[in-house]
C-alpha cells in the first residue's frame, strides 16, 4: 500500500470535498481518501502499487480547475 498527500490551493466546501473524495475513489487502484479536518487543503490518498496513479490523481484534480501539489509520497 502506498500513500500520497496532496495540497490543494483552493478552499473547498464540505460538499465539494465529499464529491471530490468520491471521484478520486473511483480511480482504479485507489483504496481510501482522507481529508483531515485540521487542514482543509490536504487530501491523503491510499492506493495499491501503481506507478502512474499519482499523475492520474493530479490530472483528475486539474481537470476540475484545481491547483494541486503532491506534498509527500
């Protein structure tokens, strides 16, 4: 199991975060998405080993007009 933490520049509402979590969970190999309440800009994504998954997540977020950065992998 691997994890990445993504920082999203934009401030998202609870509704937007829930929608985003569901969309990310629909990406093959993603097993969990966590959004810590203490940091509204971070998402931690757990996934099965797959080399292109971090890029797929970034592409998904950017296609929605967001500005994500991977802060840890």
